[in-house]
C-alpha cells in the first residue's frame, strides 16, 4: 500500500501552497476590511481569481472535464490534498473556482445538463463569471429526510411553476449568484424517491425573493445562508435537470465528492489550529515553564495530531473508493468522514482556544471562527445522526451476511 501522492499531485500541492502564501495570505487584511465595510464580495477575490486562472490553478475539483472546459481533470484522490490547502483560508476556494456550492452544482450540470443548460449556466460557472446556490433545505420540514421536502414544481403547459420556501441556502447573497438549483416535488403521488425533481431557477425570475441572510451562531456570512421564497415562479420546461423524478439520484451524485471537499477543507483548518496551538505553547510561559511542557497541553497537541492524521487517512480512502467504484459503493465511508471530521475540527479548535486562553475567544485569532465552522458542519450536508444511521445500517447488513455465511455449529 503506497501512501505517497502522485508526482502530479505533489506538483499541484506545491503550486497551490505557493499561491496561498504569496497571494492569498497577504490579501487577508484587505478581505477582512472590505467585509467589515459591508462588501459581500471583496475586490481582491476577483483579482486573485484572474491570477489563479493564469497559473492554471483553476477548476481543480472536477474529474473528467471535457477538452473544451477550462481546468484540469483530477481524480477525487488527487484533488483532496489541494482542497486541504485551500481550506486553510475560509474564502480561498473561490479564488481557484473550487468553492461550494458551485462545485456541487457544476458537477450536476457536468453530469446531467442539456447542451443548452451547459452553455447558459455551466460554462459561465466554469469560467468563474457567475456563482450559484443549491436550494434544498426547508424550514417547515426535517430536511435531513429529503423525502419530506414540500416545495412544489408543477408543470403547466410549457412551463414549471414553483412554490415553496427554502432556507440556509449558502451563497445566495453573493452579488454574482445568478441561479439556484431547486429541489422540489414534481409528482406528489409518486414513489418516495421518484417524487422529486431538480430545476434551474434564475434568481432574477419574478416571484423569487431573498427574505433574509440568516446569522449562523451570531455570525453573518457575507455570501449568505439565506431564506428564499418562491411564489408562483414560472420557468421554461427546458430548465428541468435530467428528467422528472430524478431529484434523489442527482442529489446523491452531488453529495459524494462534495463531502470529500468539505472534509479536506476542514482538515486544512485543523492544521491551522494545530500550528497556532504549537506557536502559543512554545512562546507562552506559566508557572516557570512553556505551556507545551505542561502535561495537559502536551497531550492536547499529541491528541490533535493523532486525530487529524486518522481523519485524513479515512477521507483519502473515501476519495479513492469514489474514484474506483463510484459514490454509491463508498456510501459508508462518505458517511463516516462526514460524521467524524467536524467533531475532530471542533475538538482540535477547542484545545487551541484553551491554549490561547481568553485571546482564543476573540477575533484576534481565527480559532473561534474555525470552531464555529466545525460545529456548523455537524448539521450542514446532513446532521451527524443521519450519517451515523447510515454507518450502523451498513454494519448490520455486513453482520447479517457474515452470520448467514457462517458454518453451522455442531458439538
């Protein structure tokens, strides 16, 4: 078993790391100042996007690109370590056109869009000219069970009419967000997993209104986690993605690789927390010696390193399984990493915050924000309980097969 990254991956890791250190990190104060002044899209991001594209560090997330689409055709396993490096700065993925929810939406359009849909929406997304959002979660139902979704997608002649309310829709407040992929009920009488469809809804369509940008743990994202109302929204039938009733299948295709991206970005943030914790433990002294010489702090550092290394190996295994066998066959591993990594992030960030003392609770370090994002991920893209249920079901299935194939006992 070879744990080394391929030469191409190592080359790209170096290139992405150098770009982050040379251009992204120096731009962080500008980004923060613009956001503090009320900008939802700091100017430095567009400047950095142009530079990243010039250096061919663009659309790295999307395997199997067509020859006429800008970017590099990397596998999930090759892209995963790059996502970790980008994740060290929360907004940096957009610089490389690799940010959620656009990545998942581009994968949907790449796999299922018509030529017309690809030309109108996928190409400008791949070019970084627009952004998008994914509207699935609803306030009135438990969206962890997507069969509960109630938004109506009803065909009337040559149009679909959409009615419903969505919330926690990431990216919808971005000024360049031009289209939503909306999941809703197209056949109320259909089988549970054939009732839903996905449809493209331009955000400037009459009847679409962004009600509010919902604060998350008292933090307001400049790009938004928005509540959106769809009231008698008419779009052409040509906006339907793939076919009626395919919503669940499309969602599963979207969520597998996306969870690899989320988890690796989280591990990049864990690395930031560990680095800060070690710096603080080396420079701060209490009771006559540096913090790292106190047993409890040394244990925090060691446990953090162990947990991050374990989590990374599991995420890379899941990425490898998706590449080799598809997301369906990697369902258990995808569920495991989604339940594991956010818990690792909150634990590591909590230890780092404790090492910093009161300073760790302030905005003088990114630790409180990193902890918050880890806590958010225990709900975003499905709560822990759903993923743990998936793992347990698969384990019980394996146990049942093992028992059925076991030799009968005889005295």
